[in-house]
């Protein structure tokens, strides 16, 4: 699955040190990640839906 590989890349790129450097609190970090994942998911669904309509 491409999505799983992509998520692993994000997790690797965001090390704990970088998260601490950004000054994010754990709860805020989870909210930010959750919103980001939802936005990416919605944009992916919309793009797939548009492709199917055009065919």
C-alpha cells in the first residue's frame, strides 16, 4: 500500500527531537497529525472521485 509507506516516511522524517524543537505538546501534536491525515485523506478521495467522473 502506498499510503502505509507514505505514513512511515512521515514518521521517520518527524523525529522526537524535531517535534520537541517545534515546541508541540503531545495532545496538540496528535490533533495536528489527526487533522493533517483527515485533510490528506479527503483530498485523495476527492481526486479519485474526479478521475472516475471524467472517465
